[in-house]
C-alpha cells in the first residue's frame, strides 16, 4: 500500500473558497480521475459535501470520508474516524488523500508522494494547501518541464510530481 496526496493550488496556495474550488479546469479533473482510478480515496466530510451530487461517490474508487460524526453516512461512501481506521479499510490498495486542508494535515506525514496541479491564477481563497518542507519534498518531474500548459479556457497550469525524501 502506498499513500499519496493530490491537490490543485494557485501559486499563492489557494485550494478552496466558500466550500468549492475557485476555478474551472477540466484538464485537472481529468488528470485527477486518471491518477486516482481504481484506488481508494480519502476526503474530509466538507470535501465530500462540496462534490456535486451527480459526482459522488467518485466512481471506480473506494470512497472514504473522514468525519468525527459517528452517525454520518452517505450512499457509496464509508465513514472513517481516524487515519488508522482508514488504513485498515483500504487493505492492500493504494490510497490517495484528496483533501481538503484538514485532511491533508492529518495524512501528509504518511504520504510518500504528492501530485500537485499549479493553477496560474490570483484568486482570493479561504482554504490553503499545506506548506511542503523543501528539505523533505522534492519535485521529481513537471509537466510541462518548463512553463505552463494553457487550458481550453485560457487558464495556465502545470502538473508537479513530488516525492518525499526523509532526511537521514
Ligand atoms: N484544490 C483542491 O485540490 C481541493 C481538494 C479538496 C478540497 N478542496 C477545497 O477545500 C475546502 C474544504 O477543505 P476543509 O479543510 O475545509 O475541509 P475537509 O478537510 O474537506 O473536511 C473537514 C472535515 O473533516 C473531518 N475531520 C477533520 N479533522 C478530523 C479528525 N481529526 N478526525 C476525524 N474527522 C476529522 C471533519 O468532519 P465533521 O465536521 O463531519 O466531523 C471536518 O469538518 C473546500 O473549499 C474544497 O473545495 C480543494
């Protein structure tokens, strides 16, 4: 089992505003679907709530929703209350931590990779990506290797893949 985290952020680290992502970027959603397909995903209950009802549970993936509400339930999702509880439910599958910030904070110390989409927008936000310690997290590839892709709607974006290298 391997644990990774995946998110999209602006250069200013915004990941959300008013319970949603403050941009529209189908190219990022397609990459998210391709990376997480067939695996388990864990998300915070607020992120679950942010998914349009037609898009949840995320198809083809085990959907774990982290909550403190012992009576929480939703069709197609499994409630988990702790990180260990979630790990126990995943079995041997790979697990992607898909946000939001509260859940990234709970899981990042267990993650070995981060897939980050950088969305080249300056937008206000109320939820921010965690700061990755550069002595521990290194970008191993960027797509494109330099500069940006330009989405059909004109938004510029880049995919960065990071790996954890624990200091010895
Ligand atoms: N840009 C991106 O890639 C991306 C990805 C995901 C989300 N987002 C955005 O991020 C925002 C949501 O993030 P968020 O940080 O506010 O919320 P979140 O992490 O999605 O969910 C928070 C919820 O998780 C549960 N939780 C938190 N700590 C817990 C713990 N220690 N044990 C058990 N359960 C715990 C609680 O659920 P209960 O209240 O039910 O107890 C809490 O309310 C939205 O704007 C969303 O659109 C952006």
